[in-house]
C-alpha cells in the first residue's frame, strides 16, 4: 500500500486533473477512489475478521488527493497497530462475509487465502491501471514494491 500512496502523490505532483475530475464527478476518478477504498477495506477487514481487531468504521468520502492518501495512510497505521497475537490459531475460526447476496461462510484460512488476498490484489491492480492510464509511471516493480 505504501507504493500506492507514493504513486497517488506522483499523480498529484504532475497534474491537477484529480481536482478538476472530482469537480465533474468523472467516472475515472470515482473508479480510482473506489479501488483505493476497496484495497484499504480488504486489508483492514483481515485484521478485524481474523486478527480480532476492533472495527473502526470508515466513511467512503474521499474527494481529494489528500483524502485518498490519508485513507491509505490510515489503513497502514491500522494494520501496523494490529497485534500478530490476534491472528494466532485463527486458521479455523469462523468468518462470515455479509454481502447483499447473502452471507458467505469462511474459515480464517479460506477467508484470507480464498477471498482477501485475491480481492486485495485485484483492486490494487485496478488502481495501478487507472494511475498508469493517467500517465503515472507505474511498472511491475512498483506493484511488487517489497522485493526491492
């Protein structure tokens, strides 16, 4: 997520397009904002649903670069504050994902590996694609980030 935060900052430095697009309620920036919300929510809910961290509701009301970057920073801080002890022995814990279509039952293990990780990377890759479409120099190593 830190790399995503850096690339959003790059977009802010190189263009004022986000502000003008937000003013027009452009679909592209709404898509970018939504992708960031999904990435951060997915990461946060692993800590909540599996790691036993108390949920703190977050409004989906970002309208500026600062708001979007703040959302990523808030998610990073939330995850850094989560104790690894909360995850211990939770592989078989009951996790229920409530959706408009109904509840989806998981174990801790199947939630993390079968839903959260794929969902996180799907929305992260969509955010990167939207940033790249706007001219942000995003490459594979930016996406992989942690290997450097």
